[in-house]
C-alpha cells in the first residue's frame, strides 16, 4: 500500500509541475528526476500487465 501511496503522490506532483525552464525553477527542483523515475516505473508496471494478460 505504501508503494501505491508514494506513486499517487508522485503522479500528483508531475501533473502539477509547471514545466518551467530551468532558469526559473528553484534550486533542487525534482521535476526532471521524478519524470524520469516515474516513466521507468510506468514501463515496469505496463510490462507486468502484459505478462499477466499473456498468461491468461
């Protein structure tokens, strides 16, 4: 459940990220890193769904 909660919080952040140019973002803004990590997570989940669908 904690993983789902963290993923939901991450997705909320990504949906509200203003996507400003780097020079307008505050120092340490996590947007790019979070987008990269979430994309990897989404691909992983999609792979698992494909595997489950193929097994049935």
